[in-house]
């Protein structure tokens, strides 16, 4: 692994954008992938000077590349780093070995390491969710707690181009809106994915050339999980027929969906400012104001109200809500098991049932 700690870097800030002037010696020491990684961090303003960054490290190849890349660019960003590892206890001794490996890597780099063990199978049974979804919820709740307790500004994960392609296809086959085709965001709140424009092949090559150790999760090799099936069966089959076309096409689709989302957010912010009755107030939306909109606008306003309430949102529910607006006062729609909406007088009333 390359190190740049002894290299003098001259840098300055323009607002929050870091501009870095690297010396010839620095350019020789940093690998092309490290330079690309640093460029993405600064260009997208994912990390600011002095940020405390929590790295999500499983011990697998992607997270170990994330750790190595951050260590390489840390002197230029002047950020502090720490590791967070989740032991979901799903693979017996393998899970414990992953935990020990991550702690060893943190010690070798003199970085703090936070570890949490989860009874994932029991939690999934209690929540009535899949192991994948339960693990995801546990992971991000753990990150959020660490941020609050230790003052971290960002949590970085090792998602890359191939992960984004898998997510888009996964959303597509299980049913999603147009905005669901955006896939993984480079930044969502305090969560950042600085490797999102890097390809798996480039990451694998970097690990090999820099002799960076990593662990292999045996559960990623099978196809019983949906994402594994997409990764090992669906994507290779499409790429065999259409070489080097799928990933770039899905990446463009993701970027276009992201642009559409940004446009719609601004549009509906301005729309609700012009028409305050379209804003949720006392768990109510005004029917007259809603009926002036087209069906797409109605769905988006209702979707945002349901998000604000913490109620379930899906395409079928939104369609039923639009159809409700075409009927008359007194009608009601059930939203999942605990929410319902009733048209009473001039308003849609959203209510929660214990």
C-alpha cells in the first residue's frame, strides 16, 4: 500500500471546495485509483476539511479498498478516520474471524474500531423481515448511534458501479417508480459512497497490486439471495450477449433518474409554497387543491405526506389514493395494517390505528 504521509501537499479552500496542488513527487507516489478517489471526494464535496469520517468495514474486498484509499488521501483532506464493523453472526466462526481481521487492520493503522454483534436471525423473525433487510436496518442504526455518541460527520461505505447496477436491476424486478431507477446515491444525508464511480475490476486490480489483504464472505458466492442471483447469474448473462454495454447504460440511467429527482424536488417545493393547502397540516390534505392537479402531481404530493407521517408507500397505494379523489366524500382507503385515509368534508384525513 502506498503512503503519502511524508509528502508535502499545498492546498487551499474556495468555500467548501478543496483544491489540491500535488507535487511531482506526490503524483508519483499516489496510484491512479487513489488520485481518482481523491478527485471524487473533492469534486463531489463528500468530505470537508476536518471531518470525522466513520468507515463501514466488513473486511471484504470493497471495504478494504475503501479503507486503503481513505488512508492514502487522508493527509490531503486532513480528516480523522475510524472503523465500524457489524458482526451479524450469520456464518458462525467466519463472522468472528471477519471481526478479528477488521480489528487487526484498525490496530495496524492506529485507527479506532467500533464493533457491534447482532442476533440477526432473531431480529429478522421478530421484525418479520428478510435477513438482508434486517441486517441493513441494524447496520445503519448502529452507524447513526456511533455518529451521535462520537461526533462523526460522515459514514462512508464501499459501494461501487457494479453495486449500483445490481440495485437498479433489483428495484426494477421487484417493482419501482422512475425515481427508484436512480439506484444508490453518492450521498444521502450523512452517508457517503465515494467509490460509486469505480468499477469492481479496477478495485480488484488495486487490491492485488497494492497487496491489500481482505476476507471472502462465502455467503456471497451462492444464488439463494436475490442480489447474489442478479450478481452471479443475471448480469453475466446480459453482458455475455451485450458486452460492455450494461453497466454504462445503467450508470447513465441512474444519473438521469438522479437529475429528474432533483428537478422534481425543486418543482414540488415551489408548488407547495404557491399552494399551502397542498402541505400536510394536522394530518390533513385539502381535496379541492389536490383535484386541481394531474394524477402524477397528486401521487407525488400524497407520497410526500405519507413519508412525513411514516406511513407505508407503494405504487398500488398511491393509485388507490388517486382513485379515491375521483369518488366522493365519505370514502376510505386502508394503508397497510395501521393507517387509513378518509375523505371527510373538504379534506383527506390520515389516521393511525394502534
